[in-house]
């Protein structure tokens, strides 16, 4: 399942974050970062998934 989340983090970062932690503050931060520029959203999504936030 982690591989799917990492692939989603590269393609659709907010979806990957929502799968990891749900609709929480991290999700909204990721949407803002993704709208500012795609790369910050991807970095944040990977950070949330790799550090296993919310679990």
C-alpha cells in the first residue's frame, strides 16, 4: 500500500495525503502547497507518507 501512496504523492499529492491522514490540517496544507507550485506539494506529501504521520 505504501508504494501506491508514493506513486500518488508524485501524481496527485493531496489524494495521497488524504489517504494517509484523512482530511486534516496536513491535507489543507498540501492543497495550498500544490497550488503554489507542484513540487512543494509533492515534497510535503512524500514527507507525510514516509514519516508515517497520523498513524
